[in-house]
C-alpha cells in the first residue's frame, strides 16, 4: 500500500525480533539461573558434554545460548536483530 504500511511493518518486525529471540531462548531452557532441568537446553548440554568428553566446549552453541540466557543480548546483537527484523517486516509490508 503506502509508505506508512511499510514503516509500520518494519517497526513491528524490528520490535518482534528483539522481543521474541530472548523469549525463545528462555523457553528452550537457557535461563538466568542456569540450564533448566528436563529442558531442550539440558538435552543439548548433555549431548555436547558427551561429544566433548564430559564438558561443554567454550564457544559452542550451548555455551553461547547459555550466555544469552544468563546475561541477555548485547547491544550489538540487539541492533542486528532489530535490523534483520525490520528488513523482514519491511519486505512483508511491501507485499501487502
């Protein structure tokens, strides 16, 4: 439709991406208090530990997700998510 539709869609995409990613990480079991027992995160941690001889390797996906779960997203990652979300939202808005 118009520029307003595009702007609203881009804004919604940016806000949505910044809000949804940390929530999905928490639901998976990567929390501020550590990895939740019985969660997908616990399963991933167990698999990673077995594959690495008993420990989770620094810099691995499990370690990265736990870091985000414990400390949140950095401002750089938040800005990147917002940019990506705005691009996707804008593309969808252009199609409407």
